[in-house]
């Protein structure tokens, strides 16, 4: 049992002893299917705070022959799988945290430092097989396999830290990637290689130095979707256990969407919210908004408009294929947006190829990044939004129209009004502060069309729901008529509170007062039945 070779299971024991533990051992069932196959090379990239290191400690506890972990998995999902006993504690495991080697080597001799440390432990275990000091790590492992036929499971954490923290050192990066390729590719001693990081495998031009890896990233997690974060059912169970409101939890930490699992929650933030019994922005505990600001302020054509659209609740098309999987060579707007997806600041719909801001926690990060300069017009709109919400709830139609006129003037240099989608993004931005008490839903299906924007109040706020219909180059009265004719209120038939119908029109030929507003109060049938 060593530090790198066959570590013990203490790390996984800590997870099990924690106040909150969500069983993700189903991941082991999948990795068992890949052991000793052509698909045995797995690269999982996710943002910080999404459980990457915990998963590695779990895999180490399961595969490492340096410990007996059977009792630790008692009652877990993996225990019920046929492959559980077959691979349990049967392999030599080499566990590498690349961040540690980068720090200790001061970024100059990363791979040399790694080889020295791991070879030292291999000498202790297999001294009778590898007795030459000058032998390299790959050569030593080949010799061990040739003599013993024992295979290794490689678990590599923070595999991409060299790319992220030594962005200007392309020579170091290339040398590091060549080292990993020589260590793992086409080597007979590899039973499984599972590495995690924030970025997918680095590309040089059109090619990857580690092209044997199957990649699972935030643009496509494939079969690992449910292990990327907490699922909807897992969070509902936690909310019941800790008596926390599920809808508000969703508003804060949901929003990462994949193909089979449409609702993936930030696991670390959910855990902190449950343990603290308080909803807050926990992202700032490990990330600083300066990092986000650097990328937001990059001068790529259309980037600022896309960010404003997403702040307004909209989505933007992204081509993720041009991204070279590093944080320095960003040549296009799409490269920046793709990087923000990998960092967790944006969510991604792989079917529609669209990016969007996932939840309230991340919206606050964008606001923090904009508050330090460079986005004064947008910040003025955000600060004015509280008054706009107040005027809307009070039914002050003319003041709402005037507030929208001012918001349009502020963002007109960034966001071009040319259709109802652009108008919806601008309106969503103008009502920014409503997200304290509401969940914003764009294009809510109603059975007879789509309501442009619905503001659904969070529990216990006591606010009415808002159904907002927008008409580009038509009147606000036309918008109200459409809400009624198409019976948009029926989509909220289970809602028991008051509903405000908000019609907003935009007259492109009226430069002085382009917006008009009509507000009507609508009592839901459920509300009427209860006598409220």
C-alpha cells in the first residue's frame, strides 16, 4: 500500500462518512465493462466542484489490491451488479494527482518528478523484477507485466493542469502529452485508464496526442450523464431530508442539461445549501469572477451580444468543434463560449447546439464580472430592473413602457432589435431582478402555441405569476388578445395564485416611445375554486 501505487480506501471512506453522500457507484459498473477492452481509455472533463476527485477515490477504493473494500460498498448500487466481485480489489492501481506534481516540481520537471516518485514505490513492491535504477516508468511497467502478467489501472486527477496553469509553455505541454502517450498508448500493462480534468484532451491542429481516449465532456457526457452531477431525483430526496424547497433549489443550482438527463445540478453547491440550510452563491468559494471577466471582455465580434442575450434568458448557437481544448488559443467567439461551457459558466444543449446560462448562481457570477467595468450600459439596466418589476406588479403600464424604452436605449449598441426573439432577450434582461422571486421560462408550451416569457413565482414569495407576450411591430393590446385567444393561462392550471397578463408591443417606427404595455389581472380557476 503506497501513496501512488495501490493507495488505501481512506479517501472513499471520508465520502461515505460525510453528512451527505449520494451513491454514484453505478459508474463502476460502466468502467468494469471497459476493463481490458479497446475502450479502456476514459477522459472525463467537468468543471470544478462536480465530483471528479470523489469519483477517482471511489474507483481507487474499488480496484486497488492494496486494500479490502468489500464492506465499504455494502448496500451500494455496484454491489448488486454481476461484475462487482470480478474486479473488486484485483488490480495494481497507480493514482496520480498532476496538480501535486506541477506544484512540487515548480512546473519545470513535472514528468521527471512523477517518474521518480512512482518508480520509488514500484522498486519497493517489485524490486526483484526492476532492479535497474536508470529504467523509466513505462519500461519498468512493461518489465513487470512481462514477468508477472499483472495489469494496472491508472487513475489521473487534474490531468489538464499543465494546460491550464502553464498556458504559455507549449514546449512543456507537448513534452507532458508525449509522456502520457508513451506511458499509456499501446502498452500491454494497461487494464484501464481513467483521467479527469476541466478540459478535454488537448489538440494540436486537427490531431490529438492522446487520441486513444474516449472523451466525456460538458458538450457530450454520453453514458456518464447521471454521474456528472446530482440528478433531479437525487436532489428531491435531499430536499425532503433537509426540508429545503425543491423549486428554489432548482432555481439556484439546476440547469445543466444533457440528452437523457435534462436536469443536472451542481453537486457541491447543493451539498453546501443543504448543510447550511440556506440558498446562496457557493460558486465564489472556489472560483473568482476575474477569471470569467477575462473571457467576457475578449473582443470577438458578436460575443457581447450573445452574452446579453443569455443574460436575458435566451440561448445562442455555438460551434464547439473549433475549440482546441486549451485556454490560450482562442481565435473565435465560439471558442470563448465553448471554454465557458467546459468551465461550467454556461450549459449546453447538444441536440440544438445552443449555450445558455444555467441558473441563478451562475447569473450572479456574470453580474459580478460585469460590475467591475466594461459593461456600464448593461449594469444600468440591471440596476433599474427592480423598479421595473415593482411597476409591473403595481399595474403601472405607462411607467413599464418608459422603463423598457430606457433599457432599450442602454443596450441598443450591443443588442439589435430585429425580431421577437431579440425583443424577448431584451425584456428578460430588463426584468433581471425578478429572478430573485421568480423562475423565468422562455417559450413555455401551452398546447396552442408558446407563451413568450412566463415568470413563475418561487414558493413562499406571495407574488403573482406573470405571462408576458411580446409583439414586434404590433400593439400591446394585440399581445394581450393572443394570450386570451390561445388560452395561455391554461398551462398554469395547477397554479393557485394570481396571474398578471402582460402585453408588450414594440413599434420600430416610433423612435421616441417604441414600447407600449398593457397589464391585466387574471384569477386562475384553481384560485377561484379555493376562494382566494
